[in-house]
C-alpha cells in the first residue's frame, strides 16, 4: 500500500492552486516598446524595439476594412496611438485602452458633422466562447482571455500602438 503524508497532499494542493490564480500574472521579460497590429492578416505583435516578443491572432471590428472614422462604424482605427488606460474589470475579461480618437481623427469627423467614436481597447473575449474565424468587436482588437492575461501584464501605459491596414 502506498502511503502519502498529509504534508505531501497539502503541498501538492498549494502548487496546483498556484497555477490556477486569478486574472493577473507577472511578467519579467523584455520591455514591450511597441505594439503593432496588422489588420489585413489579423495579427498583433508585441515588440521590444525591432524584436518580436509575442505574436497573436486577433479579431477586429465587425466592419474591419478601412480605418475607423465615425462612432458606430464597426471599424478598427488605423494609425499611431498609445496605451492610455487599463481596465481590470472589463466586460471582456481584461483590457488596455488605446487613445483613439487623436486630434486628427476628431478634426476629420468634425468636418463631416459626425462624432469619431471612442473606447477602443485591446481586450479578451469575455464570458462568451468565440471562434477565431469572424470579426465581432465594435472596433477593438480582441485576443483570447488567456492571451489577454499576458498582454495585460506585458504592456504599459504610454506604449505606442501602430495599427496598419
């Protein structure tokens, strides 16, 4: 008969629970100096200068072609932005905000008498299971919840975000 001590059982339980932690993880690798999103091939790269640190398949706004111009157009913006906020209580698990619209985006929308929209984030999928084949956000960039845990840990406020067609 195999004998297992209480101490062994307790230690094993603690180690298994450590891997099941909450939303947040720590990151101790190279600093992410830039985020690049390539809309055409649905990819996002976290870079340390010119070196790719992480890469992800992403989903975009439900009308992904073309740059975001107006509130409600379902498009993901194109251009240079920055991470400007973090939401640990996002409806989409975790999220980091992108500072869209910038002055140029606001001016363009104003010339046509429209609002440029806002609240653009990189976020998880939330509580609903989603496949990878269809764009579904209102203009945001989405990765799986598990991927978002790492993005949230790696990317800091002020990090540039370049979004290309």
